[in-house]
C-alpha cells in the first residue's frame, strides 16, 4: 500500500471514529460546543463546533438514507415502551377503584415505675419508668375507591404520544385570507392613476 493510500485510510478511520463519538453524544442531547470539547478531550483531536455541526448534518443524512431499518426498530421499541407504560397505568387505575379498609389505633398511657433502677443524667439512682397503656381506641372505616383520574390523564397523554409516533395526526393546515386594501383614488397622483388604469386594462384583457 502506498503512503498516499495509507494516509487516506488513516484519515478515513479517524473521521469514522469522530463520527461515532459525535453520534453517541448527539443522541444524548449534547450541544455542538459541548461535543467539540468532549471529542477534543477523549480523542485528542482539535475540532470546532462548526465541524461538529457539519458532521451532525452528515450523520442525519446517513441515518435517513441508510438506516431506515434501524429507525423502524427504534420506533417499534418506543411503541413497546409506551404500551408497557399504558398497561401499568391501567392496572393502577383499576386498583385505585377498589375500596380500601383503613384502620387506626390511638393509645393512652401513663408513666409508672417498672421496678428497675437507672442512673439519671445527674448521676442519681432513680426508678426507671415506662409507659403503661390504660386505654386504646381502634377505628375502622372503608374508603370508597372512585378511581384516581391522574392515571386516566397520563394514559391519554401516552396514547397521544403513540399516535404522534405512528403519524396518525395530519399536519395542520392554516389558510391565510388575503384581502386587498381599499384604494382612495382621490388621494392618487396623476401618474398613479395612469398606472392603476393600465393594471385594470390588462386584467380586462386577460
């Protein structure tokens, strides 16, 4: 292999390594400047943010043209994630509709000597006291489950995202109504009146 071919191969390999590194960082949402700094740190290659921008454009074209299958897989993976989330949300919604038996207990007590001696903070030997329960109040109530609407709200949000990914929403079309302003001929000069007359004449001919 000639020295020229070796240099070309080496330059191509360096560019491929740079593109791979840029692609990984770009997918994570890094800015062009942050990517440039990271590439320079990791690969020891001096690179500007404009070069990163151009490389990203190259990657986007490549992804669109040559990686359609990968994109399809990514879309399918995202749809499966959404479906799994929706299933969990539906389960949580059903559970939120179940009645709950709530139990609580309140106790009243007094401090009484328990027959043991302890040393106080002052160094004195005193009777140890413990709490003795003298009364207990237990309550039970049923909380009716009407369903937590937050789960339904999130399910609707996930379904919207799913439809967006599948392209089920048509692009919005906005019609702009063009109106011609009224012209006060009394305010026009002689030359402007001649131009207006010529325009009207041409319209009549057409």
